[in-house]
C-alpha cells in the first residue's frame, strides 16, 4: 500500500505506536530508570584500593601498608571521630555553606559563570565539597558538559548519603601531596600524630593542602603553603573560632619539612594478619593495646643488648590478659628491623624444643588422676626405661623428693616416672585437646621425651596452655582480633582444684637475680612461673601466670646454634619479670582465689605425702581436688615386730612373751636409701632377725642399683686403647650384711658395707646377681657394648 504524502506515513506510524502503548511503556521505563539512578544507594569509592590498617583495640593505628598503587590511603572508619579543628578549618576554607545546600550552590555557580565569561577563562569552579567528592571518585577533564554531569552526580550523592558521610568521604580521599591520600595518612606521615591530636596550625595546613596539592607542599613552595595556612588562620580569628593567643601561636608553628616514616608497632603480627585477612579486610582491629606494645618493644630492645653481650641474638614474647585471653602485646623478635640478627623472623610461631616447659601440666593431670599430691614423694634415682635413661640437668640424684620440689627444681627423672605412670598417650592427647598444634608425630614416637623437651612447641601454643592453667583448667583459643567472639567450645581438661594446687607450687620457684628477694618489698605481686631449657641449650623459655597476666618468653637464636649462656631462668626469666613489673596491677588481684567448692581436705602421711595408712607415724590434712581419684596408700611405712631394745627383728617363730613390741619404720627402696645416706640424711633401717627367726618378710633388703634391668652399658677405652671395667653397684638395708656377686653364674667376690665392684665383661647380654648371707637376692639382665676409639 502506497502513501500519498510523507505526512500520511508519519500519521500512520504514530497511530500504530499509540495503539500499542509504546509511548506509555517508554515513559514508564524512563521514569523508573531515572528514579533508580537517583535514589538507589551507591558507593562512589567502591573500587578504591585502600591501604590495609592494623589497629589496636582502641582504634589506634599499629601498622599500615601501601596499596597496589604504592599509595597511602586509609579506609573510612565511622568509629573514628573527625577532629573539630580540622572540620571547622576545612568547611571555612572549602565550603562554608556545606550543611545548607543540596550538593550545589546556585549562587556560587552563577557567580563563577559570570566571572568565567567576563574574563574568558576559568576564574572560579564553584565546586562544593559534594561536587569535589564526585570529582575525586571519578576524575574527568574539566569541561562545561562534565561540570553538568558533576552537578547531577552531586545531587544524587546528597540524596543517598548524609552530610557527615559526604564530609567524611572528602577527608578520606582528598589528595595531600605525593602518594598521600586522606587526612588520616596525612596526619600520621606529616606530623606523626593521630588526627585528634592536631593543633590549629596543623589542622589548617591540612585543610588548605588538597586545594592544589600539585602546586604546594611541605616539600616545595613552602612559602605559598604558609601564606595560605596563615590566611585561613586569620579567617578563623575573624570568625571568632580561635582567639588571638591561639592565632599568634599557630602562625609561629613551622610546617613539616619532610614526610615521616610510618611508625610500625607489632610489625610481625601486622604482617601476619595482612597476609591472612588483607584480601577481605582493609581495617583489621586487634586486641593489642598500643601503649603496652610500644613499651614492651622498648624493654625487648634493652634486654636484647644484654643478651647480645652473651652471644644470644633473638627473643620473642607474648602478653595475654588471663581472664579474657586477649593478646595485649606481641613481639615476634627483639626488633623487626634488626636485619643483622634475623629480626624479621616471627619467633612466636616458630616451633622449638619445649624443654621442661610442659611439666606443670603433667603434674596437674597426675593430681587429678590420684597419682600424687604436692606433698607426695617421687623417686629420683638412676632409672632406665628399656635403653632410655633420663638424667637430671645437673646430673645428680636426690634419692627421693616431693612432687612440689621435683616440679620447682624441674627434675627430669621424677617427671619421666610420672609420665610413665600417667600414660604417654593420655598426656599427648591432653596437649592436642588443649590446643597444641605443633605435635606432628604420634605419641609412641615421642615416648617419655615428650615431657623432657622431645616435643616441638611454639610460643603462641605454650602461652595458650598456661592461660588455660590460669583459668582454672579451662582451655580455649587466645583472642587476637577485636571482633573474635567468645569461644563457646571451652574445654575443661584439668580440675579447678588441681590447677590451683599447681599454681601454688609454681609460685615457690625462686626468682632470678635482683628478683630473688622480691618478697621483702612491699606491694609485690605473686607470680606462678616455670622455665625450660632445651637439650644442647638452644632454647630458653619462661612463662609467668598471675590472675591478670600470662607472660610467655622465648630466648635463643633463630639459627638454632648452641650457647652455654642460654638458660630459662636467667636469659628468658629476667625479661619475663621486666614485663611483669611494667604491667599495671589490680590490688584486688594479688593472687588466685582458692576454689573452695572444688577442694577438700584428706588425711595424708606427713612423711610421704600419700594417703595415710595405719602404719604412718604422723598424719596431717592436705588440700586435694574434690574430683580427684583416690590417692595411693603410703607404700613406705611398714610395721614390724622387734625386741624391746629394737636391736633385732622377730616374728612368731622366735618372739618371747613380754620381750617384743610393734614399731613403725619408714623404709625406702634400697637404691633410694643409698642416695639419702650419701646426702647425709638419716634413714630408718630394718634390724636383722634374731637368731632362730626366719626372714620371710625382708625380700627387698638387697637391690642392684647399677646397671638397671635391660639397660645398655657402654665400655669406654683408655688412652692406650685398653677397655675399661664396668662399675656395678648394689645396696642393702642392713649395713652389716655381706653381699656375694655373680656374673653369668660365675662368682666375682664379696663386698661389705660399701657394695661397689669393678668387673670385666665382653660385648653382649649378661646376667648380674647378688646374694646376701640370708639368701636374699636380686638379679638383672643388661647389655654391654664397646665404644669405638
């Protein structure tokens, strides 16, 4: 069909469009899109790559990191109050009608338009702070068309955000020269201050800088910058914002002459958190307290000088609030910037030999298990577990000691015996449940060395373990992020009573150096503490626990070399006490509250610390956990019948009516008695049987104390390559008795009083037997090997 004119065609088309409601649909869509564009909330800086900030618990910056463009620009923190001085300065200089317009100032636009037309060049931009925010978020060439777009975007921004939000956007993204964007970075890098500490002079300097940061800077055109600052100060004076005295002092203040280095605190922690959370968080708030961190870092530098004099190069430390488990100070090394001594290494998470630092937990668990109380005796004599023979650090033996003394002196043999009784696997499982993450072998591979330094541990896990002890046996992860929620998975692995008794033992450990006489000074606070030194003196540990603080210190060399000056008590202990003495104390928390509801009193043998038997001479009451398993009955007190003069022992075969009595004797095993005698300590002895009596109860009167059953003995060579003899030892409860020696059923001779004999043996397995005059005997098997020259 042909149309007569073009007009007819247009009319026809319009009718079709109208008939199909195309105009209505188009109008609705246009209005809807316009509404969405204007009113839909948006973030003009959503694509900005901010620097990463690590904050302390109060919001103070600990560390900051450049963004991908090597710029300093910190993300907005609504909890950070904009300083009043800076706010008034910026508003007066940039946009004094900011809180009265709707994104644009029509009067300013009209004035600028007239000025620019009359001068035929740009004289004034008439940009409000809102328009500047738009320009900062999407920089464009300055044209009238782009200005129109800028105005439209400004109105949209005013609809979507509050005035305070827009003002904060401006301050957080304004250019301050070089690679510095935002008032927070400018305040820190120019003045080494947080914004709220700025003076009026500093605030006005920062207020005028973004106006033309490429033309003026503290580094160039300084006179022009000072002039602009002074002009603004004059305006503030004229507006009665500041007084005359403030004005005169402010104009005399110098402007910064350089960009300062960013002051980094808790650098190791900050670096770690940046790597872990930097891709999802730009503001990482920690539990650190900046004041503590800064001062403890200084203490570390001072202590490092003392250590370096002794050839020890590195240290690490953690300070934790006991009750909250919040990490308050974190030192990865003596100084992050000490490149000479590998200061950038984070020693907090480095796995090292634990030495004796795990012993308190074994003692606490053993109390709950009913194996010991602090007063209970534990053997301290040469002991073999197969071919493994633990030794005390001083290579001496006490014979027998209380559990408390064994823990305080950190004796290895009692600890190994205790672990053997408690169970290696059970203790290994406790460590895993309590949060120790560094155990990568199974329990059998560690064996008894698990308690003597054979385990690997890091400072973070060790501190967490002691924090559990300080929380009466309740174990949970440490808190290092401020937004960490309270852990609902707290595990009670040690009873309150046992934890308290263990802490009571640990506070008796003598303090080093000038701290030795701490109790003689007023207002001194108690501290339960334990040290550890690894085999070969490569690692020194010290951990202190009070109701308020847990302080964990490691000292050594990151490179792992041995140093004879390295000890837990001095190398690490002194620094630990430096930290403890610095930290604030609550006078109401001198010591842990006794958990009365979780403690009970039991009758124990005063001499042995075990459950009192009818044979015990003196009984005392001692505290024990309410849930503790039944303690073992005293095994050392025995009742025997003797003549009235107590010279002879008798039994029903030979006693005479009216000429015998019952007495109680404290009888230790022969090897224990031997060491007690060597130390000059009197011991009870069992008198010999009266003639005519059969010795049927004294079966343990004789004992071989070296070698031990199934032990391995090495025979050294002399200087002339001649093999030396093996010295064997035995003890007898009756000094007057003779002992007869046999090796592989061959008679070697006899000894009296002092039962020591040097014998010649060949390589291989041998049987050694001793027999006394009454037929009492002891026999062991041992292996002899020959050391190569």
